């Protein structure tokens, strides 16, 4: 199955996308009535959708995107913590071909706020996955993406995001500083205060500057911004580093840091403390789940190899050869109506297929 992608000619992107869709993601949809949820047995590489009928005139609760990639113990701890919240949201779970038992855990979760569970039988990288969830966004819906290594300490954290967005209509992206075990780094900022509500606005968002952006471990996007920018760039694949400068320099919106929500980003959990040890089939003395995640994470090597695409994208923006809107393979209409570098995107997906599975 892997060879069916890696042998694709990159200048034939329509064939690339067709193979991705047909070979790696079989979709099964089960629409529910307003209050009903139906349990459906799903096989790996399938999707179950449990969507409520809702008027576009009513603002839906925020969509939460949660992507898993091995590291079952940390995933269980952090995902259960999110589900312990009493706040309302629509949760979409994606597993990117984990080699441990993460998918077994996900299939066993039951919560009416879980709207879909998806497993990709091949990992095509983080941008492919996040844009898959973003393509499900409803009109007037906020989009929150949370990395699986984020434990949210603060109660009612969604309301803390929303009160800042309500106070500052020019705020497009709101995120947090990374926390331990990572260094707490803050790029140049401008404090913004309105009454009792405040946030730290990113001052420069310099293109090519290390860490001069809002990191994406826990990030929320305003619906009006999504209309303006579309998706994370599949063409350069630079994620957080490209999103902030694209928003700051090429839209009317600002981006910033929320200071009222605390997180922990512990990368490992001991097998004895793991809530999933009864599910785990790994030989833990040889390959614990975190080792699988670490060995398969190729984001840094990708960034090093394809930095030139990131630089070239902003050169094209500066010269007026593209707009701030980025299309996605998950949204064919967006590809029809906006510039999209097929060859770059296919090459990026192929990198992860070859190196991160």
C-alpha cells in the first residue's frame, strides 16, 4: 500500500489525491438526529460521523481537532482531561496510523460531544490531518486544535478563549506559550487590554524568524479569519511558523497569546501510571509507546529540507502572485477557486509517507 503513494509522479497531482482518498481513507458517515447518537462498529481507516442538525443562524460550539500519533499513555491522560470538562464543543478525533494501541482506545470512547473518529492507514503529516478536520467547519464556528501532548490545567478554558475573542474583534488567532518540558519563550509582544480582558499581541511575526509566531499546541481560530485564510498551507507545510505571519501581514487580523490558561506538555508517562496498560500490546521493555512517537516524528527534518518552500510562499505573497487564502485537498472547491501548487503539496505528503510510517 505504501508503494502506491511513493511511486506517484508528483506532477500528476490529481492521481496523487485520488490514491490518497481511495487507498488510505475509507469514509463511512452515519448522520444522527438532533439528540440521538448511534454506536457503529468501525474498522481501521473508516470514519463515523455523528452530526446534529443545526441552523446556520445559531453559533455552534467550537470544533476541537485532536490528532493522535502513538504515545497512547499521554494521549489517554490528556484526552480524558478534555472530556472531563463540562463545556460544550464538537470533538473530531484523528489517528495518524499509530503503531501502538491508541486507535483501540479511541474506538472505545463514548461522549455525545465526539462527532467523528478517523484513522488514516498512512500518516501524511500534520497539515493533512488538521486540514481534514478544518474542512468540517460550520458557518460561524470557532476552530480549536490541540496537540496530543497538551494537558490543560485550567477549568472552563474554552470560555477564557471566547471572552478574549469577544472583546477584540480584530483578533484572529489566539494560542499559548509552550510549557514544560519546553522552555517558556515569548517573542516581542504588545499588551492589549480592554476592561478586565487582555491578551498579548504578537508584535512582528517576522518571516523566517525562529519562534516569532504563535505555537500551535493549543490554538483557536476565529471563524471570520478562516473565511479569509482558508487552511494551513499544504503547499509549504510549515504549520504554525507560516500561519502567524500570513495572518499578521496579509489579513486585517492580529494574533496573540492567552495568559489565563495553563498547560503541561509532559512527553512521557510511566507504564505503571498509564491508564491504558490493559490495552497495551507492546513489548514495553523494548519499544514503549513514546519511543514509537519520537522515532516517527519527522517534522524537524521536513522543516529543514523544505524551508525554501516557506520562504518562496511569502515571496509570492509579497509580489502579489498569491493571496492569503490557502486551499486544501479536502476542499475541492477551494482548489478550484484559489491558487494551489499541486506539485509542492504532493511532494510534502509523500515525504511523510516515506519517512513517518
